[in-house]
């Protein structure tokens, strides 16, 4: 049974590595890098806070805090 689980794990790892490589190539092909601005970072924070807020309301996540 362990060898079957090992094979499955190796297959998952290979698939993850292929996905990572594809994402890295996509990033390289997307054009030249541009510096992040304060507006970029503010937008990221806003989206993150919204998602966390929705998650806490939906699941009662962190309700004990």
C-alpha cells in the first residue's frame, strides 16, 4: 500500500512542478516587469481585507478572537 501512495505522491508532485513551470513561463512571457506602486499595494490590501471579511462572515472564522 505504501508504494501505491508513494506513486500517487510522486505523480502529484510532478503535476505541481509542471504547473509551476507553466506559470513561471507565463510570467516571463507577459512582458517586462514594472515596479509596484502604492496604488497597487493599496488595491491588494483592499481586496485581501474584503476576502477575509467575507470569509469570517460566511464561516464564523476567527469569531472567537
